[in-house]
């Protein structure tokens, strides 16, 4: 097996975020004084594509800025293994079926080899993200002081047979972190479980606040007719994001708003081999249809996403299952109304009719699209509340604080979580 890939991140400074969350920044700085020099290692499957990689790119340098010694490693890519782990991801979100014996062997053999690589890392706190590298800990001969599993997946109603296969490899972790309390299965002790919501970084290109005019100018350069209403979904090409349902909702709304346009904006991820199949399915479904754009891996992708989330009339996230959806957080931060599926982490962010809208069907989605376009004053009020709700809960200093509080608890003398 090839070695772990260490990801280098440009430095960041916590004080720069005081403009957004001054009290949180002050609290983090105070609590971190007693944790100087703590070694923290994050391990996940990919450095490109998806919210986990994006959060780590901001979290690692900020942890270092406040005195930790934090590092980030990505596991060696392996197409056969990633095919299996994508299936595991889908099973954890409720897909029926089961893993074959061959798939289980591929998963466990890879994690046994991964354990050899992890054994070379000297750290106080090892944080394993998501199912891909989760089983490796069971094959480590000597464990770090603290081993944490961070689940970013919607495990509200997992495939029970696959969940039962994974649970013995997860129980060894303490603590375990989920994105919402709704995702916590009954297989763990309550003192083992913590809730830390995902967040966005307001200082990266994707999330820097910009004007509608500037955003629409960027969209115009990408071939968008900015004189016509635009609805956009920004997401992975994933069946759980329901791109076909988005298209059907769009066409239903278009009967009332004939000039309506739809943009499906996506970025591929290294650990998602299913993406190309979904891309082909969506491409074939919209072939010959007007006013729909399927845009994948745009140049200067973060700036383009920012432009779509700021310049669109609304953002869709019509997910069937959803770990959290930072695309929702990003759009709300920019003061854009979101119409989101009434599932998973989207429900943790949206108060229906207050800071955006929750929907349960294609028909409801179409109705809300038409409502938002026909009630601009109501949409403007909702968008202002959306921005404030993100500022109060879902920015990177909030996550940093959550981790500092957790580290302080687990490293304290006599803690049950400390080995």
C-alpha cells in the first residue's frame, strides 16, 4: 500500500474571524491556553470535493494557530476500495441490500493495511472521519490516548445488516461524533456520543460575501441569461441529492414561470466513483430540454459556486437523505432563500418559513419556487434571517470551540474517555 498523504494547508489566524463571531473567538482563545502542544491527527478519504475536506482545510490551520499540533492525512486512493465504501455510504443512508463477502474482504483488507500506516503516527488524539478508514483502528496494536470517530453521514435509518457489520469496528472509538442527535443509533453509550455540527469558513473564496450585481456579472460570463429567473442546486452528483427530482420540480414550476432557468452545479470527488454514472443519467435526462445547465468542475469552482449561490433567485437542496448539506449553509450565509428537503441536517438548519423552506415532494418544491419568485418582499425578509442564523451557529469558530471543549473534557485527569 502507498503511504498516507499528508495535506498541507496555508496558515489561518483565529483573530481574523472576530468580525463575525467576537465572543466565540474570545472563548476559544481562553479555553485553548490549557491545551497547548496537544497533537491532533485527522484522517479521511479525500482532500478534494465534499464538505469534510473543505472543513478540514480551514480547521487544521486554525487548530495550529491556537496552539495544537494538528495534521491531516488522506488515505491512499484505491478504486476497488472506493467502490465498496461508496456502497457502504449508500447503505448507511438506507439503501436496501447487503455487502457481499468479497466486498467485506476488500474493505477489511484495506483497513488492515491502513492500520500499519497509522501505527507510524505519534499523536494524542486520532480523529477518523467517516466509514472509509473506520475499521483500521481495530487492527492497531497500540492505540493513541484518544481515538475519535467522526460520522458525517445521515444514519437516521441505516441499512441494518451493513450497520451491524460496521458496529463492532466503531465501538472501539470513544468519543464518537455525529452531526445531529437524530443520527445517533442506539448502539453506543450516551457518554460516548457528542454532537458537532458542520460549519462553513466565511473567509474562503466560496463564502466571501459579495454583491448580487458582482455575482450576476460572473454568471453572465458563464453563459447564464441574468435577465431571466434562475434556480440552482449545488451538490455532488449523488442519488441522495435527487437531481432527477430537482429537474421534475423545475419543469412543474416552469409552467407558472415560463422564463425560469435551472443550473445543476457539481464538483467531483476522488472517493466517489458513482458520480460519473449519475452525471450520465442526468445528462441523458435533460438532453434536448431548454433552460437547464449541467455544470461540472467549473473553472475557479469556488468563485463560480459563490456566484451561483449569491446571484440565483433561490437555491435548491432537494435531498432524500442528507448528512448536513453545507451547500444549504453557504447559500443562507449569502442571504439566498433555500428550498431544502425535509431530511437530516437540512432540518437542523432550516426553520420552515422563517429562514428558508422545507419540502417533502416534487410538487411542494415547485410550489415554493413559484412562491419565492412571486413574493420578493417575503423572500427578502427570510433571506435576512437566514444569514443571521448561520452567523450565530454555523461558522468555523463555532466548530473550533466545539472541538476545544471536547478535547478539554477528554484530556482532563480522570476522564473516562482518556486511555
